[in-house]
């Protein structure tokens, strides 16, 4: 939803939005220069980890190589319950569908809302490098 120019919002004018947007775009430009290297570095780390696992290293095992500690790390995957499957299995087992829904609603926890700004070129705008 386009709500017009920032100048329509006194707090944005007073809060130096233009200066912050310019700074963000400058930083994004600098990051874009190394973006591929960041992807490549991640791929190399994955290849290193594959070698460590193939060699038999377990979680937190470390070997040294060229003066560096090289560690195989593992973290358990996130666990979640599929509410639809759970409901269907409980209903098939004789539990009232309405009760299952109430219990699931009562036991569901929601984390904090993620809030963040994005800054992208306006369609048709000339972007300086």
C-alpha cells in the first residue's frame, strides 16, 4: 500500500529518513560487491563439513589444519507438530473434533512479530551507484 512521500509524515522528516535511506543504500551497494563471495564461502564450508562427516567426525569434533581448528557442528532441527495430522489422528481415535480444536488453540504459542524495513528502488527510478 503506497502511502505517498515521506514528506507527508513530519516524524519521518524530523527523523532524517532521507539520510538513513542513503546510508542504507550505500551499505547495500558495498554488500552486493561481496555477495557472491559470501555464497561461495558457505558452499566451501559445506564441502569441508561433508569431508569431516565422511571421515567419521561427530558433533563438536575438531581437527587442526594449516593452523586452524576445523569443527563439525550439528544442531537438532526445529520440532513442530502438524495440527491437521494431530487432529485427524485424535478424531480417528475417538476424541471430539471440537475439543481437539480447543486444546490446540489453547496450547498454541505465537512468537513476537518480526518487524523490519526494506529499502528498494522505486519502479522507474534512476539509481546512482
